[in-house]
C-alpha cells in the first residue's frame, strides 16, 4: 500500500514539474522582453514580430490538419485530432491578443509605408493603397482573427459535443450562420441532416465547417502573411508568398504535432496514439519538405527570370553580407538534410532519428521567419539579441501554458468519433 502511495506521489510531483516549465519560460521571456524594449525599441519590435509569425504558423498549420481530417474523412488522424483542435484554437483570442503589440509598434517601427505621409510620392505604395493604408490594415487584421476564431471554435465545439452525444449533457445548438448553412445543405443539395441523431449531426457540422473553411483558410492565411510580414517591404510583389508561408507553417506544425504526440504517449496521457500516427506524420513531413522547397524555388526562379526591380530587390538584399550564409543554410537545413534523412522508410519510427529531425525543423522554421523579417533593419547580416529569445519564450511559453490547460480541461481523446475505432485497429 505504501509503495502505491509513494508511486502516486512521485507521478504527481513529476506532472507538476512538467506543467511548470511554460510558466518559467513566460517569466524569463517577459524579463528579456522588458530589457530588450528598454535597450532598443525598434529591434524589439522586429524580434516580437518574428516570434509572433512563428507562433502563428503553429495555429494555422494545426487548423489545416483539422480541416483535411474532415474533408478526407480520415481515420488515422483521429487520435491526434483533439489536441490539434486545441492548438488551432490558440488563434483566437490568444494570438489575437498577442498581435496587439504588433499593432502598436507597427506604425512607428515595423512598417515603413505607414510613415509615408503622401502615398502618391511612392509609386509602389500608390498602386497598393487599397490594401496598404492604416484603416484597412487594422480592420482586416481584426477580421482575420475573428474569422479564425469562428472556424476553430465551432469545429472544436461540435467535436466536444460529439463526446456528449446521447447523454443529457448534449446541447448541440446551431448559431445563426449555421442555420443558413444547414438550410442550404438540406434544400439546395437535397441531402439529409439527421438532427435527431446527435452523433451524426456533429460529424456533419464539422464537415460543413471544413467545406467552406478550407477556402476561408486559404484566403485569410495569404492575407495575413501579406499584411504582417510581406508588407514590411511594401515594394515587394510575389504571387506565391501566401503559399510559401502556408508550406512552412504546415511543415513546422507537423513537427510540433509529432513531438506533442510523443510526449502524451510517453506520459500515458493519450495511449491511443500508435505507430500509424507517427509514421504518417513523418511521411507528411517528407512531402511538405519537398513542397516547401518547390514553392520557394519557384518564387525565386520566377523573380530572377523576370528581373523586375520591384521583385528582385527582396532577394538581392538577402544575398548581401552574411545573409548569403543564411540563404544557404535554409537551402541545406530546410530542404537537403531533412529530405535525405526522411527518405528511408524505417527511420520514421525511430525516435533517435526523428526527435532531432523534428527539433531541427522548428529551428529551421524560426530561421525562415527571421530571414523574412530582419533584413529590413540588419542589411549586412543577422544580429541575434536577447529580445529574440525573450519574445519566443514569452509567446511560446504562454501558448503552451494555455494549450496544456485546454488539453486537461476536456477529454484528451475523441470519445465517440466514428473513425476512432479504425485508427485503433491499425498499428
């Protein structure tokens, strides 16, 4: 009996220590951010934006994983879907609140076009005035977060309600826009909507939200990348920038989802996760390693081939000084190394190989965000400061803290998902 009590006490202390790590990161990050802001406000603004775009990638990439799960009626991803929903819900309100410093610091430090009093004096800004003006920029920024909030929280709402289907706790209330969508679904398409079958109703609602949500996702992600990162240098023009940010975001999110899955599996919190999920995530990482490289090369090739000054200056700046080494580091580290490692089938289930690869992926994605943001104030090459680490710890620690709270406040797995059995039968 005493052995059982001792073991339980040790596990409780271990869990407490594990959950306190994000809080420690937040405190350290906050102190470093205060120091960085006092030392150099401009540098802090760019450091914070880099960390923000990095964290935003995780929310958007996780949202995409949830959307494709419903669109393809996938079975293998059922055990990981619940915590992907929690990651996606970080977009609103939490990342929306995290965006406030960007909005306050933007006009003064981050976006030079906001400081131009006469837009007609700058041709590149004049032709883009419909998008690059303060009222539109702020209004669209707010709309983006509300759009993500609606989509992510309704997907999670119906997912959680499905766990309660068939019980007295089930609510399943349709909100106003959902009434219109369901009406179109029933009448225009002549398809059934089994409102009296609660479990089926929840599944259909999640698929309905995913059907229009994938289009909303593509539009809003592209607009967010343009408004908050590409507009740092408003002269730059690229039709592939949104896809470029999407590819990197999903690449990084797959790694984060894999790492979280391994932790939850090791802690026996979600024992339902098995080799099928880890192998498929590894395969997806290989696919998006190639896809990201293809998109980035295509953007570079088209800009180089067209040789238009409004486009080429962006890459010319990133080939000067020590930025050239960062460019080569991205080519080798963002594509070549993970591509060669992930080619073998057996390594996708080998922790000694995959854990370093996924940590490497997170570092490479942060370098990619740094490569996009920092050349505006450091033309000769990267200059790492404490504010970079502080902003990353503050935002990352806060989001992990909130994610862990959501994870343990709800069932950690899908209780009544019709595809869960299929995932558990295959190992």
